[in-house]
């Protein structure tokens, strides 16, 4: 599961909004053992203070989903990581690994802040 998860290009982060409703956003990420790292990048946003950061500070329980869709259903799979997140600054190693995975970050490293998600439970499915 971890190998498939780590190799995914896009993850979806689920948090709980201030109103108690679930919020789901796509994220770029890297996985180190049982810790997921995602850094706020320079793509246009309304504010660098994203709702996902406020949601994590209010309620650190999150889920992160990586999946593969195909018309050939024998190739479908998904992996979900449930854990606790915290807002932090990204270290040089995390930024380097993100740049290795996403070429866009080589030209414009993400300025941060970062989410660090400690995975407490892995689940998944594949045919």
C-alpha cells in the first residue's frame, strides 16, 4: 500500500471545516515512512493562509487518499492514510524530495507553510 501511495502523483486531503462539514482538496505530497508532507506552493490562491491549514489547527484528524482509475477495472486501486496533521515549516530534505517528484518545484520551490501528517492507519483496496 505504501509503495502505491508514495508513487501517486496526486492525493486528496480530507479535513473538517469550521462548520463541521468535510472539506476535500487535491495536494502534491511526498511520503517518508509513515509521514506525509505537503507544502503550500506558489500556484495562484486567494491567500497563503489556506482553509486546510486552519482546519488542521482546529481539528488535526485528517485522511489522505491516493487512487488509480482506469476503464480497465482490473487496474483500479486506492490507498487511504488516516492520521494527525500539524502545520509546520518544510525542511530542506522535504523540499528536495518534492522537487524530485514534481519538476515544477525545481523552478519555483514551494514557499510554505507545510503540512506534516503522521499516519496512524493505512487502508486500501485492489482487485
